[in-house]
């Protein structure tokens, strides 16, 4: 772990020099910044320049934003420059902290990438901080959809570039397609349905990445590789196969005809199931398809049916299936499940099938970020993942002290036999809190859960706002009002990261924001992010979990075991159970966390083996396009 004593010592130097900078005029500050940039680009060690550059950045933030970074924020900046993962509690000002190391690295003139979890935060931070960087003689760009190639190149040419990991990752892959494979440009245009052209790459390289919400991007998203798909034609026979396989699923009996693993979201037909599928009536179009492929598509249809739920794992907009990120609750535009699973889900929803995609260029989050010469990150929940940060990214976690003592309080977890009983208890709790003029944030695990609770609140005549992947365009307005007296906000994980709810004075006096978590997630870190919305920056606040034996978390258990547990529960009249059931939820969550760690470890191992193999063959390891 990076020494806090070292961070404090350097922070002291920065604060002393900031006093001197504070006496400079704007012109003198800019001249000093240009002088330091000249030194940095002339070979002077950035570590040697740190106190002076940080002091300039502190004063620039003070003049432009009327916010002076606290000592703990400067400490966090030092840890980030040194290449660590800084754990900074929610509300401690990570956005402002990022200016310090980003400015110093940008002085080297090699480009600095600041990654956030979504386009909204990238644009917000780039717009907010641009005047600060400009006082230091630095330019700022922002990568978002639907920027064209030239606009992206201009954004990457800036000293500091904001964007999401997926956008920067896809640009990395597109650059490989431009320069890395032997295919002709005409071939690539036709196969990838985009102009990959002869122009230079849009990115300048991987010099420095500063990752906000590092655990979400570097760990949670690491199970999903970034893939630029190779569009394959939808032959009528294949379309017919997807449709037919979807119709077959209800006719198959679980455990007799097929086995389904909830944890791994995978299905396979038993011998009895294979015989049944062979004997079922089929469209004549399927006569040309071999039996093994038919089995595979039926298994994909089973997985789509049992493992992927509308308004939880995905939403449908204008006849298009859009994936919803489990850890952030946001739409993952442009991402598709591979190997026919996306088309199986489309068949389940009875919408037009999109072209199936093969893998043209591919990279995992782990491999992408390990390519950076300098990598650092910040999050409120890094310590619990310190081993994985160290093993995968060779980064140490530094826990930065809080500026003010956290006075968040937790109420006893309440557990119920059914979702309906839990929903009624949540409703009563909301009514009680609103009567005391508290602001209430209710965290739900999915779009459907948020809509269901919203309908119940409407029945009771309770005004509220809903923030989920469907209403994401209203995010800024909803968050702005979430701290008002008596305000009720229902939200998915979207409210768990990058959301700063400012409290009205009356709410602060009444006890602050109260967070109700209506389920435990697959990761304890996601739960901590949600409850971290309360009691920020020394404000009062509280939280409470409401759980039920019908919660999604427990569905990873074998159905017969879960039914036995549910039958063994003996709730009171209100449907409430004793807290002795809590360890069941905690054990299940830990098992899922271990499984996900194992999956990420296996994915990284496989990709590293492929990298070595392709390098030995003299091939680009990120391109899977093979020409005959």
C-alpha cells in the first residue's frame, strides 16, 4: 500500500506552494504553467514537478469553480499520480481530485484519458472542468456517440480526454482494424459496415488512464469483452431456427429434458431432451441444418428464456434489444451478446432478428488497461477488491481519509417471505419517512422492480420520480430534486455511482437522506455504492435493507432447494421473518462474488495465452478476422 505518510508530506509541499501561486495574476499563472510544460516535455521528472503543478491546479480550481481541494483530495491526487487505486468515500470529491494527476500527466504532452462509467458523467465532468484545465494551458476533449472519426481524432489530440471505457476501447479496436490486419480497405468496409479507411489512428496511444469508479470499470465490466462484430447474413433457415427453438422451450421439462445452471447462465439438453427435440415437428427450412446445430440453438433459447429477463437484463426500444449493465443500471448501447444469444433473446421478444455477429476485433477490459504505461483509479469501494487490483493490474490500493467524519447510520435489515409483503413494508416505511420531511432514495435491482414499486406508490397517491435505464434522459433533473423535503426517488443502480444528491436544509435538519435497498446485489461493492448516497460530506443520513426469500439474488440456487427454503419459512402476520435468515443472503452473495472472480481470472488467462500464441505467429492478437 502506498504510504499515507508520503502522501501527507507531499500534500504539505503542495499547500505551501499554492499560497505563493495564489498571489499570481491569471497571466502569471498561465506563464508558469507553460514553463512547467516545457520542462516536462524536455525530460524533467514529473515527480519533481508535482508540487508546482498540483499547486497551480489547486489555484485554478479555486478561481474557476470557487472550490479549493481539501488536503485529503490532494492526498488522493498524489496516490493517483503514483499509480495507485485510491479509495475515496462517496461524496469526498473524486471529480475535483482527478484534476491534479490528470493535469500533471497531461503536461508530458502524450495524452491523458479520464474514464467514467457513462456518457452523462463524461460530458458533465469535461464541461465542468474545462475552464480549470484551460487556466493551465491544457485542452480538453470528450468522446461520445455519435462523434465521427475526425471529431474523435480531434478529441484524442487534446491534452485531456474524457470518455467511457467502452468508447475508448472500441476506438482502440477500430484503430487496430485500420492498421493491423492484412485485409484490404474494401473488404473491411463491406464486412464491418463502417469506413475504417486509410487515415491515421484516432488515438495517440495508451500513456495514462485515470479510471473513475475503478471497481465498476476494471472489475465488474471485465467479464464482458469489447467486441467489434463481423456482421453475418441472416439466412432464412437460421431465422426460422431461432423462431422455432424459441417455440420449443415451453414444451421441454426442466431436469428431464434439460439442465440449467443459474450461476453460469448455461443450459444443456439431456439425452431425453435430445430425443424429444429430434422428434418434434420442424419447418422444412430446417432440413438443411445439422442436428448438432439445432441442439445448440435450443440450448441458446433455453438460456434466453430462463437466464435473461426483460426490464432487468435488457429493455426493448423500437424493436431493438438493449442490454442493461447489471452494476450500473444503464443502457449498454452498441453492445450485443455473442454466439447467437442476442438473436435468441430477440426471438423470445418476437421482434425482428438483428444480423448475427462474429468477432472481428476483440479485447477484454483487463488487457486493454494493462497496455497503459501509467494506470490509476479511484472509487469508494476499492479495499474489498485490493487482491484483484494487485493480481490483475499490479496496482496497490490506498485508503484516503475522509475530510469530515461519516455519520451514516444503518437500521436493522428486515426480511420477508414474499416480494409482496416486502413491498408493503417498504411502502409503510416511505410514508413514515416522508411525514418527517426526509428525502428518500429507494434502490431497486431492475427496471421492472422500479416500475412495480412506482405503480404501488401511485395507488397510494404518493408523488415520486423514477430513474432507470428507460428514463435515463431525465437523470440530471431527477437527481437535482432528490434532496428536497419529502421527495421520493426510485432508482436502479444508476443512482449508485457518480450521483451527488444535494440536501435541502430542512432535510438535513430532519436527519438527511434515507436510502432503502430493496435487494442485495451480486456484489457487496454495488450495495455499498448505493448506501453511500446517504451521509455524504459530513451530512446526516441513514440506510436500511429490505429483503425477501423471492429476491433475484437467491434465484442462483437450484429451484428445488429454494422452494424447500421458502416452504420452511414461517413468517408472522405481516409476512416478516427473523434476522436469522440474513446469513443465507450473505453466503449467496459471497459465492457469487467468488464465481465472478474465477470467471474474470479464467478470461484473462485465456486471453493472455492467445496473445502469446498470436505474437509467436506474427499476427495481431486483437483481430480475429481470418481471410481465406
